[in-house]
C-alpha cells in the first residue's frame, strides 16, 4: 500500500474523530434534559419554575456562537473538560445541584448515551439518535420562539455536517465515541430492571431482532463465476429479521429507532446502583486527566461568559437532588472530591465511605 | 401409514448414530482467557499475535487508547509477562491524547517490528516494544482522496499457486472472496449482523476467522476452486462483547484468539 493512501486513511480517521464532538455534546445534553425534567417533576417543583430551568439550560446549550464553535473540526474534549462543561450548563439557571448529585447526573447521562451508541444497529443510526434528542428538546421549548429558532439552527448544522457522510466515516465516529466511554461501567437501575445491562455493568447485546438498514440477515452464501452459480445456507446463530425501515434524516420525520427517546417518566426513576468507586483504576497512560486542554479551556471560557451574563444576579431557587433522600445525597457527597479541584492527581475515592 | 412412521424413526436413529461427531461435537472449544492490563479499544483489527522466532513465546498486542498492552506467554506455559508501549508524540506539548488506530507486528525479510499507527503518524518499534526505531509523521492535513472506509480486515493468503485469494470484510456484515490473480468475485457471504471488525487467515489450510460487533466469531473454509469458494464451519457468540480483534495462533488454524471492546481478556479457542 503506497504512502499516499496510508496517509489518507489516517487523515480520514483524524477528520472523523474531529467531527465527533457536536454529537457527543448534543446527545449528552439531551439526556441531561430528560433526567432534569424527571427529577423536577419527582420533586414537585412548580410548573413555571421547571419550565424556566429547562428553557434556560436549552437556550444556553444551543447558543448560536457556542454551537458554531462546537461544530468546528476539533478533537473531543477530555473527560474532565466535558464534565466541567455540563457542570456549568446544569447551573445556567435558578437550579443548583450539589457535587454528589452532579456526579450522579453526569454518570446517568454518559451511561445512557454509551448504551445508545452500543446498541445502535449501524453507525449512521447515531444521527437518528441525535435527531430523537433534538425532537424532544424541540418539544420542551414549544412556545418559546427565540429558543425554537436556536434549536432549528442546530438541526440545520447537523444535517449539513453529517448528511452526506459515508458509512465508513460514521463507523469511525462511532469508534471515537465508544473509546470516549471506554472503561465506564456504572450500573443504572432502569437499565438493570429492563435487563439491558448486566450486573457487571456491561450492556446486553441481543443476537436477535432487525439487522441494520442495508444489511442482509446472516445465513446465505452465494457463489459466483461471472454470474451467480450456487447458493448455500448456514445457521446464522441468532434470530434476525430484515430491517423494514430506514428512519428519517430530515428536520421532521419518523426516526424509527427508539434509542435517544425519553426513557424516563414519573414512574420510572432515575438512579444509579452501587457506588462510583467501583471503577478500575485508570492506566498510567491515561494522560487526559492530567494534561490541560487549551482548546477545551477556550470553549469553557466562552460558555462561562455566556452563562455568566445570564445568572450574575440570580440566586438559585431550586436545589435538585438526584438521590432518593437528602440523607443519601449527604452520604454520597461526603465521599467525593469536586472534579475541578483535583488538578494533577487521580481522584481517589474511599470505597468504605461511599454509599 | 404406521409402517412409514416406524421406518422414518429408524432412519433418523441411524442417521444420528452415523453423524454423531458432526452434530454434537463442536469444531472448537473455548480455553482459559488471558487477562490484559487494560481493556481493548473500539478499533478494527485490535489484536496482533506474534510467535517469536525461537518459538519460545506467543505475544499478544491489544490497543488501549494511547497504549499498546503486550502479553507474552511462554509456549511451555511456564510464564506470562506484561508490558506496555506508550505512543510517543513528536511534539513536546501534548495537546490531545494521542490515539492509536492500530498496532501490528510486521515481519519483513530480516526482522519483525511492532508498528503503531496513530493520528499523528506511524511509529515503528523493536518487536518487543522496547525501542522506537523510526517514525513517519502525517504532516499537514490535506483533503484526502475519497476513500470508502467500508473495507476492513482484508486478508491475503497464498498456498503455492492454489489458494491465492483476497477476503474482504465489510461494514454491512458481508464477506467477499475474490481471486487474487483475476480479481473475479468468487463468493458473497451474508456473514454477520453488524460491522465486521477483523479477519485473519490460516495460510496452511485456508481457514478464515471473522469477528463482528454482533458478538460472533465465525470460522470459514476457503476452497481451492477457480474462482475461490467458501463455506461455513463454526461460530460462537462471546456474550455481550463487540469483538474487535481476531488472530489464528497456528498456521493451520488449530487455535485462534479474539478480543472485545471494553474488555480485558484475550479469549482462546482450540480445535477439538
């Protein structure tokens, strides 16, 4: 293989991993909105206050300048930077979360999107998942025209950026996302209940159901000599079905997949199971947590200035709790260090103190 | 009518007796997995295997983000050692975590080297990963030739003149077999229900192993026809694992191993 084509493979990989950030941000943001909405209702927060919180957060998330920066080709933020972005976003309104609840919120968001990417039938379906999140966000801001406009603008950015990508390019994006979520195995009670996650934190990958759009059900061998000369069947090993519909990539349409739609309702609560300390210690090579990320910092500063301008004189009126009781939240809070303060060392969690 | 049924039952029993071994003994059985120091990243062909020249040890290389974890197992089963190779970046300040795309042992006429390909370029190490010999930097990013990335895991095998064929694993789960000499398509297999991430071929026997995000590892037999043919021999689902690497550890295909995304084991299968 000549040098030029080797270069173009890597360049393509690089280019695709540089186009992944908007998808990561929008989908995580979408999950955050679902979870906050569920908790606000569970805590019986009055309707106009709930609406204000969600509208403020969505308006900040989809701020035109921030989105334009996000869609510029760039590598993914480090895990720490991403966490900080959502920490700031969650506090863009009259609501506040303490560190333990923020941790839990972020864990739920990331595990949900990890689940959706893992279960997506084909890599391009990640765009359908993104559009499902966008569709729900659009519903949350129905009746607020200026925020609606911001959301519509992002629909266009998504369709422009990803509309004509090849299957291979989506595959590279999917790999980039999976590698961002590597080694995260937090158990989520809704996933455990629905039996889509095992007790070891791994997702259940079914060997049945529809095959991806564009694929055939496994089991057939066709032999050719110029034209088809013979066919043989073999057992597929699973029980697969043909895929009946592709899903719409337009601004409006049936996305077909349920991944990315709101899985929470007032009766299905939002919980992680067990303690966060059940994570393998990262290898010494995991430099991300220690190296400052200048690109991310620039965007964080931009985000801060956008949020800061809205909330300088606003006192938080609502304290949201992601746990079942205040006591649980306190216990969890006692055991952790705030992410932003642990600069150059790996955050150590004393497992004996965590609930 | 009753007579016919009775005869039918006897025939079934005879058939079962004669074909017992084919029906009830699987072609491969799983063996004890080898643990890795870090989980496997979601990449194509994320497993490379090297049998050292003196045939003293089998080495397995699996990429975990910016590191390659190498496990060396002495062939007499006496020791297992772990090493890792960190992807070094040419610039002094690391702005982003260097991400390795693939790690592979490559044997060229006089030596074997470990090649790491990352977003910044290619690095070539001694086969044990101890010393960086050479690196080729990517340079400026220019607009690429249109390259359809739906081809992954191509394998080429040659057994004298007769086995020369190319097997391609595709994103839609299909395997395609071509004659290497004429380019003619010999077979299309609806092999997997998801993206195929890795292939390997056992040169002595023409056995092919394929793995996919669908959790399955499947074994195929290439046939020395012109154009080449292929048939299905074996499959196993490694529960809930998106498989990202596959390699035969024996040139006849008597054993193979696989890796899965987000998992810290190398799983082994040995022929019965």
